[in-house]
């Protein structure tokens, strides 16, 4: 089984070839046009996908050594994501598969973030709980099998990646600010300043409060000391990160306890955060969890995760008809 997989849901154009469940490559073109706008501009993202998609696919196909005539199927991200971005990938996948006379397989992007854990060893055992933390989502997912998963908790407003990026912006850091908060936090004191830890009912999250809290706190401090941010950057980053990680782990601990699982995984771009990784390592040791963290290239948006999801769907005979349209919002 050889599958070409395409990911184009946001601002990464990516293609991957998977053969018999083994991901051979994962080609990613990251769009830099958005940096100067401080966030992803949908219109520009669609245009960049148009430019990048064919070269990215060519590189994936050539470097795999598989002739395109030998492909068994073409997989693509159907949603969730930016409509204009998704349309580029979906249209390409349909046309390419139609030309080759092979079937197409739609993949849910959030499902794929979880299945990124099945690209390499070690693989988690079912059932497990995956905390998916990205730029657009924050979800606790109960994973029962490769194709059966259930969202048991999620954010009611901002995603945690968004909270990282928006608070970073308030500190004057460029987009995306998450990795910079991580970097400065390493040299800061996480208890220097106290930011709110919002507690939502059950297993849900809310990350919009911290943005407002940081905004007003900085406004008050800057009124008396215009250099407040530069003088306290490390401590500010460490304290913001501390609150965000605390909110994430409180609910993760509750979910693991409620569902009685032993295997715990994290996925999505924010799982690159070194503070989160360290906190989870400590928690896992203390609680006896087996913790799974994917390789960095499979944490952020990539077609390798779409490929592995498509492989399992292929095995299940789960193909998509050619009249499929992308979905900006799509449930797991
Ligand atoms: P979604 O998958 O929900 O559609 P997305 O694809 O944009 O969203 P990802 O690419 O998975 O999200 O992750 C991007 C997010 O990860 C950004 O918000 C970025 O700031 C954050 N991020 C990346 N590295 C780190 C880090 N080291 N610390 C904190 N946040 C980080
Ligand atoms: Mg991205
Ligand atoms: Fe993503």
C-alpha cells in the first residue's frame, strides 16, 4: 500500500509518502509571508499553498523512489482549517487521484495530530489519553483505537497556542511567540508574577482570561516604569508559561484519573514547549504514567501524520467519494 498524503489546513504546505505503514518522508514548506502581519493571513496562505504544493509533492514522490503510477491512493486533510487553504489541497488530491484512477482518502486534521504517535516507535497502547495542544485547538482525546476517538474535554474559547502567541505579542515579541516565551522562560522565575489559573467545569479549558490579565498587568506596570517589560522579560515569560502549563496539567491529571488510563500522549505544536515536557515528565514519574511525546517534526503541521491516518483508513476500506468538499469546522 503506497499513499501520497497532502496537508494544507493552515500555513504549512506538506506532502508525505507512506508505504505499508512506514512514513518514507515528510516534506514541509513553511510560509514566512505571515510573519510581518503577526498572524496567519488566510488569503495569503491559500496563494502560498498554490505556489508550494506541486514542488512539495514532486519532492516527496521523487525522494520516495515510488513511481506515481504505483500509488494506491491519495490522502488529504478535509478539515478543520482555513477554507481557502483546505480547498487547494482537496482540489489537488482529487485531480491527481482522478488522473491516476486511484481512490482518495479524507483525513481529519485533529485525528491526524493524535495518530502522529503511530509513525515511529514507541507507540502508545489503547486506550490512552492524548492532550492535543496547537495554534487552533486544545483538546483532551480518549483514543480507543486507531480510528475511534472521543473528545472528552476542550477549550471553550482560545487555544493554548493562541494564548502563548497573544501574550507574546503583548510583550512585543514577533509571531509566532510561543517558542520565544519558551526560550525566555528558561532563564526566568515562574513564581515572579501571578497570572490567573482559570478553572472550567469538568475537563474543559479556557485560555482567554490570561490574555486580559497580562494586558492590564502590563498597562499598570508600564505606567510607572516604561522599561518594565525589557527588565522583566524572562520572569514574565516564565510566569505566563507557568499558568498555561498549570491549566493544561490540572485537567490532564483529572482525565487520566477519571478514565483510568496508564498511557498518556501529547500532540500539536505546543507539545514542543520544554516547560510542558519537563512538567509532564515529572508528573509521569510521580504518577506512574507512560508518557509519549512525538518527534518535533510530527508535532507541528505535517503530512506524515496525514499519511499514517490514511494508512489505517485504507486498511479499513474507508475511502471518500469525489464530490467531497472541505470543512472549516470538523469534529473528530
Ligand atoms: P491547529 O492544528 O489547531 O489547526 P496549528 O496547526 O496552527 O493549529 P501547530 O502548527 O500544531 O498549530 O502549532 C502552532 C502553535 O504552537 C503556535 O501557537 C506556536 O506558538 C506554538 N508553539 C510552537 N513551539 C512552541 C513552544 N516551544 N512553546 C510554546 N508554544 C509553541
Ligand atoms: Mg502552523
Ligand atoms: Fe495542526
